[in-house]
């Protein structure tokens, strides 16, 4: 799936697109990730809060970056909610 991070790229032999990671891209997408997480109503992110409480050493900015990389820097609310809830 193409995203802003892979726009204009040609898929590799396996059909995958690989974004060129820059500090600007990472910073921007991490902010978008946090913004999207904040859009989720509190009553729907009880598991995310629990994950942050029980696994503070896992739910870090590095974890969130790893998740964003897996999602090819797609930080929309549906992927953010699933990713943060399933970490622990």
C-alpha cells in the first residue's frame, strides 16, 4: 500500500515499497501517531492505557517507531489503536 512516505517509489521485486527515512519524516510521523492516539476516546483505549502501565519499558517511542515502520509510516487512527493495544 502506497503512502505519503513511499509516494513516487517503484515496488521492489516482492512488491514492497520502502520509505526513505529522514529525521523529518520520523519526527512528523511520530507526532501524527501521538495525535491519532489522542483522537481515540478514553473509553476505547483502556487497553492502551493498561499496556502503558504494565509495560512502560515496551511502550516507548522506539516501540512506536518500530510499529510505524511496520505500517510503512501510516499513522491513521485504526492502525494506531490496534498497534498500541496489542503490544503487551
